[in-house]
């Protein structure tokens, strides 16, 4: 473990142990500070959107040491709607020691007594990073990797309609514009050899079919999500190349009393056609396979799974423990033959809106690790 990892771990353990009263401000003092940030642990529908802000540090393999801010808003589009769960909008901003900065958006709006839903996610970032190529052999060869700055804008809106109890049909669009700037060591030709080139524009329609009984999407305590997704990209839809993406996801949540729960997920992403290098599915981000450098392990098909134990402590505190694994292959049947990468980790949880946590996770992978600071659970 490097000194940076060790120091970050000390900070993390200190934060995790802050429920001890020794030499720390009282809960009442901390609550008064948080109230000024809107993080009062309450929801006031009369505000329209009830906002809360929580800053925090992080360290990830790709971003280095940085500071982020989680901005969360809770709202109800119709005060008379007593069926739908609270709608949420989440903004995560960050800046890091590598010169990276960015913004991500997640919005879940529930309408018409939860018979209609509108979800939208997006990101805008400027991130110095590395590209290894695709496949396990490329990911393991550090001499092959090439440094560049990823400038990306992505947006994915989706409208969902309930057609049977807890069953939803979704129609949406997937848009991503990426430019690889400041490419180092062009003589390696890693990125410039790719058919898609240094700038890639992907645009296509998306559809999904899902069964969803989760009680609160940002932080479920019980329920199931089973989802199939399909996206089609072609010049006819404005995309630079023609390809398709399929996704399959299964999540289950089990409440173990009032203070504990288990969460489990299996996720698969599969592509075919002329898939641009930046649209290849990858293993490793703040939601799954935590601890791996985002984008290092990428291929045409990926499969991963994880199991997480979540424990609520006193006051606003809680923690999680997880273990998982993932693999990838250029062809889907190779997923059963290729090696699996492990991931384990622990995380600290702090409640600052009803049912809504900010998280500080430490993930450990194979020869890789990282801290993650975000609003909402990983899955």
C-alpha cells in the first residue's frame, strides 16, 4: 500500500469512528452546522425542491486526490400524490490533483401516482487519464498505455410507462460526445490506430423493459429490479458508427430488521458492430468493481456481480462491506473462460436527507485501490 493510500485510509478510519464522542463536537453542534447546508435530515415539500449540500474528499486510481461536493434535492411534483416515492435530483461535482474536474447528474421524477416516470442522467468532464486498449492482455501491459485528456459530454433521458403492476417500458436516447485531447506518445498509436479516431460522437435510441419493486431508488431497503436494455446507434440517428448495446441487470434488496440490509447485483453489458473504443463496456467505476482504474479493463462484453452488507449505526452514521468480481471478453461465450477480477471494500455512510446517504467508499482490487465520495448508494 502506498503512502497516499495509507494516509487516505487513516482519514477514512477516523471519519468512520467519528460516532465516538471523545474530543469531537456534539451531535447538536454538527447538526447546527449541517442545517446551514440544508443537510438537516428532513424533507420540506413546501420548498419546491429541498436542497442539501455535502462536501468531501476522495482518492480514486484515475483522479488522484480531490475534493467533491454532493448536491441533493428532494421534491414532489404533485403535493396530492401520496403513492409515488420522493423524486430526487443529484449533482456530484469534483476537482482533483490531476487537473480533472467534472459534473454528473442523476434525476428521478415520479408522476401520475407513479404510473409515469422520467429519468435523466448525464456527465460533463475533463479528465487526464490513460488508455490501454481492449482485452486483458492490453490492460496488463503498462508499456502499451497512452495518456490523454478525456473531454466528454453525455446525456441519457428516458421516459417510463407502467404497463402492468411494477412493470415498466422505457423509451429514451443515448448521446455522448468525446474528444481525446493532449495525447502523449503518439508514436505508440494506441488511440490513433482505433477506427473511431480521437473524437467520437455516439447518438442512438434506447429502450428498456424492467420490473421494479424498490422502495426508494437512491437508497433501497427492500425490493427487486430486473431490467433488460437495448440501444441502437447508427448514422441515421446521428452517430459516427453503427453498433448496438445490450444490458441485463438484476438487483435484490433484503431488509434485516430496521438497521441492516443486504444488497446484491449482477450486471452484464454486451455490444456488437463497429463499437467505438470509448463506448466499450468497462470494469471499474464508483458503482461497480470499485477499486479499479476506470477504463483500464474494457472489452466488447463484461459481466460483474457484487454483494453488499449495509449497517445503520447511531445518529447519522452507518457502514457497508462488500465483495464482488467481474470479467470481460471480446465474445460473449468467452466470459465463462476468462479470469475474474476480485473487488472487496468497506464504506462509511452519513445520512443528510431522509433515506439519502453520502458515501465514502474504499475499494480494493487486484493491484489497484481507491476512495470514492458520492451521494446515494453504489447500486
